[in-house]
C-alpha cells in the first residue's frame, strides 16, 4: 500500500536546556512522527579551554583544573593526571599512597555509577531510583569530605603521592559503607533488573556492536557490554591494581540493558577491591620525593586509566620549561558521545533519551 | 422547596467551589506519599509539615504572568484548558457519595463519564496544537492516540459491570451490588477481577498517570501538551488532571468496590462495628501515626473527631461517605504506588499493550462474563 498522505519532517531542537540531555548538550533531531531520521550533536556550551589553560600553568597549578572536567569522578581525573606527571618526572608514589589512591578511585567509581543509575532511571520515568542512589552516593561524598574537605571537586591527590594522611575514622566509615552498599545494590536490582517495563525500554535499544565500538574508539562499560574484555585496570595495570583479585564483567548484548547490568556488576567488583584494599593498607610514607619546582626534562608521555566512564588519557609534552608545551586530554565522554548518531538514527524520541543515558556523559568533560 | 430538592444544587456548588482546594491537597498528599516511597520528607517549609503548600502554590500560580507564545492560536489557546476543566468537573454530576448525597442520578451515568472523558481529549489536542510548539504538538499527538486507544479497553471492562448490574446508573450499580450481596470486584466467581485489572490499567492510561504519562513525559518532551502554558492556565490543566484522577478513583470505588456500601453490607449485626467502631479506630490510629510528625494539635483533633462515629446516629449518617472516601483513597494510593515503582512505557510499546494485549483480553473477559452470566 502506498502512502498518499503528504507528511513533512519535523525539526526538533532538544537542549541545551532540556531535562535529560545531562547538562548542556544540544541535539537537533529530524523527526518523522516520533521516529528519528537524523541527529546532530551540538557541543561546546561548557567549553572553558582547559587544555589551553594547562599550557599556561605550572604542573602543580593545573592539578585542580582536571577535577572540573568530569566533575562526577574528580578523583579519577586527578589520579590520571598525577600518574602522567609522575611518569614525566620519573617519580613514583609510595605503596601506601598507591593503595589509598585505589581506594578513593573505586569509591569514586561507585559514586559515578550511582549518579548515572539514578539520572538515567529518571530519564526513563523511574524517579524513585534517583533518590535511593543519591542517598548512597552521599555516604561516599561524606568520606571524601572527611578526607580532604571537598565533596565534588576533591583534588584528593598530589603529584608524587598524597598531601594528607587518612583521617582516623576512614577505615570504619569505608567498611560501614561497603557493608551497607552490598545490600542496597540488591535493592536496586529488585527495583529495576527484572522490572518488565525497564527491560522492555532498554533491551535492544541503542545497539553498538563490538566492531562499531572499536571503530568509534568507544571504551568503558559500553565496550564491555558489547563483549570486548578490555579494562585498563587489567590490561595495563597502574597504581597497583595488579595486586587485587577482581573480575571484569563482560556481556554480549551490546544494548542499553547490558550496559546497565555491566555498571551494576562493576559496582560489586569495586566493593571487592575496596574490601581487599582496606585489609592491606601498608604503613609508610605517603609522599615521594618530588622537587618543589617541577621542571621535567623535554619529552612526552601518554598515560591512561580506566575512569568510570571509560579510558581517560593524558598526553603531556614537556619542553623543559615550567609549563607543559601541550596538554591534551582524551576524555571518555567525548569519544563515546560520537557514537550517539549511529545508535539513535531509526530509534524513537524516547529511545534517544535512553541512549544518552546509557552512554553516561558529563558535559564538563565533553567540552572541557 | 424542600431540603431534598435543594441538595443537588447545594452539592454542585460545594463541589465547584471546594474542588480547586481539594485538588491542591490531593497534590500535597501525593507528594507526601511519594516522598515516603523515596526516603525523603516532601514539602516541609510552608506551614507545619507543608500543610499550607497548596495555598502557596495556588497564590503563586494566580499571580504569575499569563504568557501566550508568539504565533499561537489565541482563541484555542485560551479555550483548551477550560475544555479540560469543564469536562472533568462535569463527571462529578453522577458520582454518588451516598444514597442521598449526589448531584444527579442519571440512568446513563457511566456513559456520561466515558463521553465526557472522550471530549476531554480535545483539551489536550487543542492545547498542544494551538501552542505552536514542537514539544506541545508531540505531546498532543501522544495524548490523542493514547486516550483513544485506551478508551476502548476501559469501555469494554465497564460493559462487564453493566452486564452484572443491568443498569448504567451509578446509583443503580451500587444498589445492584447490595442486592446481589457481593462487590462486583468478586462477581461472576472471581472473573470480574480480570475486568478490574483491565479497568485499572486503562484508567491509569486514561488519566495520563505514570507509567503511562507519555503526553507530558518530562524527560522526553519537556512538559508535553502544556509546555507553553504558565500561571493560571497551567493551573487549570493541573486542576483538570487531578479532578480526573479523583473521578477515575471514584468510578473504580463505585462500580467495583461497592461505592458507599460497607463491607458485608447485608449482614445486619456488623452495622455497628463497621459503621462506628472501625472508622473511629482508623481515625484514632492515623492520628497516632501522625503524632510521629509532631503535629500535636492536628493529630489530637483528628483522633477526637474519630470518636463522633461512636454515636449511633452520627455513624448511620457518616458511614456511607466514610467508606466511599476510604475506597477512593485506597485506589489513589495504588496510583501513586505505580508512579513510584515503574518506568515510563515507550510510545510504540504503549500502543502495543493497548491494541494487541489489553483490548483482546478485554473482549475475552467480556465473552467469558457473558457466558457465565447466562448459566
């Protein structure tokens, strides 16, 4: 049957002020009814020129800036930057500092995944999950606050180790959180994992196969949900991750539902790492011997870590002066976001919201 | 004119004047219950425990600037919210709160409610279309498709009730439940449970509540058909929405749960326990529950007011409204429960559920009920 009715396409401007574009992402959707014909991503509303600022600050001065890229996981950003600069100057953090860094990085991974779970559930209309995840995330932020005084942009680490010793109640707080959170994770799963509407909204939505993931250089939970076993904590261990016994969850659905399950499982594995790390915090120094004025020899490094959202890399070129000659960040959100068009074309408007949710972007990192 | 002839007019006037306030408090109750599900407190700032929040909200909305988008169809833009409100309020005419407390006993009561709900769609379509905004248009289209689809299932499930009662009058349906000594929820050897299940799903879709709140899905299309509305006109849409929720809960209570009848209405000796002791105990218990919130003057008042039910004359007079509103509240609570626990369906899944599952199921239920009824 041929359609004689004349229909026209609708151009829908979604964002930069839209409830579920997670910040200031703007999408220009070409719609046929509710079906998406084309997507155009417009970014840059949060651009602050972080990389250029890096060229005009000393290495230590720049450290707090990285917290403000992916502000949901500031600890991971700081860890990546410290590791990169340490490699550039040939220093290594002492064992105690390394384990503490792992602890904070994993706590931060949980906090980041919790925020993701809450907000992307809210995008699908399941508003209750948001309040539960925020309640648990608060406990993580309290630990951060007790340690370094800040909750979000923590600046927890220093080049060469840590500035502060662990506070007295750290172990008790973290143990209590770990105990409590195991039960809460099961609660989330009861609320969502087998919920028929939740499954129907996510299963088969936003499929990105392993091949496509690789061609878009997608990393993190999205890649592992497509069946690729690639996690930098195992593949190129840093900061002592090789000492820990944990698994990398891998699923093969390549859809939004498996991305959700991967992130839930990753939180469980993070708890395992936290429990092990608490057992084996060595005593000793927390700061390596680092010169007061950092003047690395000319050269370049690329150091990448497994941030909650994927591979976070720092490429630093030194010309021997006080400032980096060039500082480039490889942000997981920005790279992963590029695959949106591939996934969204042919989907419905409601799916676009679900897909943005499961990519897990932070616009502070996309735009920098 | 006697009091009996005046009563309907009086009730209509009271309904029309009081319902905006009642709606405001329905919203407050919903926010409080939802907050309880979500491990938070809900409104707390305006008045003790947020008790004056609805009044503050209403004042804010009335005082807000009344904006009309550029290039909007002004006449329809003004008309649409009114259409929604008028059709929602119209349904009140046939809701019986007790055997005497009602505005009108029409012999087509149930039909009138369905018809008014159908006309109410125009409020959504016209509001969305006249706003001249993409989001509004998407919301309006979703609303129209959804309401038309689910009206069929809703109608079919109500037909099974009519087959049992033999009348379309709301009053008659309650009386039929009294005469047949059974709530229609359990009628036809439990087969009516299926009808109620279909009715509940279709009713939630009919009033655009989660998980069927697609026409105003915040995370997808901002606010759907009322994106461009603000201030008083927006308040009218909200008024219509919550009135519709009340109506649909009242219909459920009336046709499935025996309306104003107490449980076991035919057993004489249960009259005093059910009409007097139960309400008194319930109010006292809820007052005790509220004491947790440190609202002593209010809770004490609530607890004492429960005691009046122990006077036999008062119990006879007040038990019917008490049971009616208790049943309405129970259904309302279930709707909030839905909202707290389920994500939103997608547009194509909604149509799928409506046309491919609910309507065949409703037809099957209708057929099965008809066969059992003939036996």
